[in-house]
């Protein structure tokens, strides 16, 4: 699982009205979506993005589930991964706000 939350969101106080607490899904990899884009808003060179992903264990042979707080940042990550040729990428429907209300969530 890959979570593109910004660091201040993953470890700081809850920031979204639907979010009950800050945190992340256990065993997920945090990689902020901004890592895919240049300061001008263009997608970075595919080799740089591949290194960024692979250095965190995110490879094309794995199923990748992208998530964030509400799905907005995850949608951008999903698009970037598909554009970069990752074949098995899915968007976690509901993202963190549904996960933290799930019985699977460790309290």
C-alpha cells in the first residue's frame, strides 16, 4: 500500500473535517505525491520517478494500492503510476477517512 500524504498530515494533528485522528495504514509506504512533479508542475523524468518508487520497494511487479486522507492526492498518484507504466495500480476507495472507521483499524 502506498500513501501519498504529506508528512505533516501523516504524523501531525488531524486536519480534515472527516478525519478523526492522524496516522497511516500499518505497513504502508508514505511517499508524498509532490515527489512526482517538478516545481513548475510537470511530471519528473521517468527515471527519477522510478528510482524514487523503487527505493521504497514500489515496483512494477507488485499490486499497488494508493490511498491518502480522502482520495484526492491518491488519485494524482494513481495517474502518475499508470502514466509511468505500473500495470497493477488501484485506488483505495474511501481512503483514510473510511479506514479509520473500519473494524480492521487497530484502536
